[in-house]
């Protein structure tokens, strides 16, 4: 009987019920789209942020005091400590190995370069420049049997090469745009490159220039070549001095910024199982003995601020949509209660209590909430796909969890918006209503 009364009430006044359902559907559609994008935005933005470059820097823990001017390391090539290149595959064995999207070792040294095409009879043209040895696209053999291709293209994606990158196993290189313009170097030239000073007799190495590099940094005045070339010129085989790591992370909160040495075992486990940039740095330090892993805060904190603000905006849009839906439902519910004063009075006159009347009206509203929530979820998925494809280039996947949340939000918004009209209806006295007062 109760269900029959509810169904009969819903079928009457279809225009009013349709408006209530439409208001709920629109509000839930916006909430669905915002929640879907919000849950997906972290990974999407983290991948987009990798265009900002590496967010972790690995250096030897026992290295000497750095001497850098304008981003160029001016220490003697045989000064300081080094890290073994053979340990780099271990980076793909840590807990957060799938979050590491790229890494590139770097070894720098001052060299003298001579361009035979610019040689004159009087005097050969010799320039003292900085040589940066690194990987461009290097295949690393991972212990699980797979290969991971990485290099400076992944850690420094804003570096632009006119021409092509060098092959990591060839005597090739790219030259910085400023150096190329100043020294008249063009792709196709072969430079004789040798160390400025060396404790052993290291012969110059011929390097074929295959591209011109633009970075808007100190690298525009340098030559970038395969790592093994720099190692050979420095007479330091199988080592590097700096390692840039690009990793997908989540913004650090107060818990993420804590020192792991001060954490209890359960806190350390929870911290280690969260992709904070500091926890990934901690994991890297465990597999690279003698390494000092530092967070490039300018990049990491910038990512965190942007991601936090985007999520705040999405949550604000969700709250506004829910508030608008609640107001619309409240207005519709109030109008319905006023129109049904006589019906409510008759129900009370024949013995229905205030609780029964309130429960009946609430059941009608909840039925509309389920219908409106379902329609809103379907519309919201379509809206989320449009937003995801336009902004992030990929649409978020539908989630059963979001459907459950949206149905719950629709029910909560409906009850909240109808609370005052339902309370008013439950307090109606039948006698004045039946007398027409």
C-alpha cells in the first residue's frame, strides 16, 4: 500500500516532478564530471608536468664542494667523487619503479675543440668549451629482463634540437646554438675535441655534429655528446657525476614533508607507500650506495601548487552545483507541500501520524533523487569525456565508485533541500486545513 501511494503521488503533477528531476540531473551531471576529472587529474597533470623537467637530482654523497657559475661546473675533471654507471638499472627495481619515467646521467668537463673546416694557414682555430656527456636515447637492461629506453630527452623535454639527437654509441654530438653561431659550427662539421689538461695522454676525439641545441640555458654554449665520449676524455670510465631523474609524484602535505628518521614503523610504511617526491628520493637512495638524492624543489613545489589549485577549483564547482540543486529541490518541495495541504490534512484526519506523512513525502523525493542521480551520472560521464579530451587529451574512465557517490549525493541533496518543507508538512493540523483556513 505504501509503495502504491508513493508511485501514485509521483505520477501526479508530472511537470513539477520533471522540473525536480531535471534540477537534480543537472547538478549531479556537473558533480559527476568534476569528480571524474578530479580523480583523474592527478595522474594526467603529473604526466604533463614532466615537461618541466627532472624533479630529482642525484650526486655523490662524498663529492667536494661544488663550484658552479651559471649552471656550469668548473671543478677540475678529476676532482670530487663519482657514481658507477652500472648501478643505474637498479632504479627500475624500487617500489616506485613505474613512477620513474626517465633518468639521465651527466658528466661535464672543459675541453678544447678545433673545427678543421675553419683552419687557417696561420693558426688553427681552437675554442675552450664545456662538453656535457649524457644519454640521448639509451636502452638500459632492467634486471627483470626488459629494456627501458631513457635519456636527456625524457628528463629535459624542453631541449629542442634542430637536426637530430646523437646516437649513444657513435662519435656524434649536438652543439649549443650560441656556440654554433659564435664559432660558425654547422651540422655535418667534424670537431676535434680533447681535454684541456689531463694527467694521462688522451688524444682528441673526432665528433660529428648532427644538430643544434636550443635550451635558453648554459647548454647553449656547450657541446653535448654521448656519455662514453666524456668518460673517455676525462679518463673516468663507467662513472658519472650527476643524475637527473623525472618521476611521477603527488603533492607533498605536512605528513609527506616529515623526516622519515623521526617516524614510527607504521608511519614510515605509510609514508613509503605514498608517491611523495621525498619518499621516491628515499627509495632511490637505498639502491644507489654513496648517493645523495635531492629534490629539485622549484619543480616539485610548482607541480604541487598547480595540482592543489586545480583540485580546489573542481571541488568548488562541485559544491556550487550541489548547492544549486539543493535550492531547486527545496523550492520544488515547498511548492508541492503547499499544493498538497488538503491531501496532507485528510491523511492526518484518518489517522496518519506526522512521522508517516513525513516518511511518505521523503520517499517520493528519494525516488526522484535516484532517477535524477542516474540521469545526472550518465550526462556527467559525457561531460567528463569532453572536458578530459579538451584539456588533458584523454577522457577519464567511468567508475562504479563515482556512481555510488553520485546516488548518495543526490539523496543527501534531496533530503537537505526538502528538510524544511517536510518539517512544515509534518506539523500541519488537519482541522484548520479541512475548515479551509
